[in-house]
């Protein structure tokens, strides 16, 4: 079946079954390896991407659900060779240990900040619930999100920190 997808602003035409999980299309067909397979049933959050600006678990989202929409992966957050503000904060706070869950964590955090530029700590914790980290770096994840949210410039969805 021929499907047309927009991923990270790029148009793709693929001959693939509509019920194929979006995760496998991203990784195996498009070569975007940043989105990880964790549990396969949408419970761990490692595979989180944005579909039309909303976080979805790509392991349990059929690719046909993305047709006509815009998919953004962790690779799509960085623009023009510049890391997204959250990616920079992740590095500054030393968040990753094994790093396996981090792309999903960052995608959830990016959605939070795109919808709430000044979240309280409990908003951050609530938004990150469902993204599991075996290494237990939750306090550093929260600190990284707070550091971006606490930036004196208003957060913009592009992550450049240039404000609105």
C-alpha cells in the first residue's frame, strides 16, 4: 500500500502496510534511529514522537494514523545543526546514563513546554509520568526541564530560546 508521510518536515512516499507500527517505519524505512523500541505496547515512553504536535507512542501507533499529519522525531527537534534547548539542557544537567529512554523523555518535555512555557514542578512531573527511566535520572530530567522553562526568554516551540 502506498502511503505518504511528512516526517521532520520532509515528505516521504512508502509502499508499506497501514497497520505497520510507526516506530518501525521511522527506524527501518526512514533510518531515523533516535526513536527507541522499549516495551512494544506503549507503556514505557521510549518511542515517543509528536504527531500533529501531540506526543504519541510510535510502537503502538499504526503508520496509517500519521498519513496527512506531521510527525516530529528527536532528530527533528534540532534545527540547522543547532541542538534544541532541551537537548542542550539534557547535556548540561548530565541527564543520560544509558540514554535509552532519553529521546522519548525529551519529546514529552518538548510537548509540555510547547503548551506550557512556565510549568510548575508538579506540571513537569505529571507530563513526564509514563516515560520510564531504568537509570532513575528523574531528578536530573526535572532539573533540565526546569532550566529551559526558567530561561529568562520565553520558550518557543522551535527550542531556540529566542522567545516569541
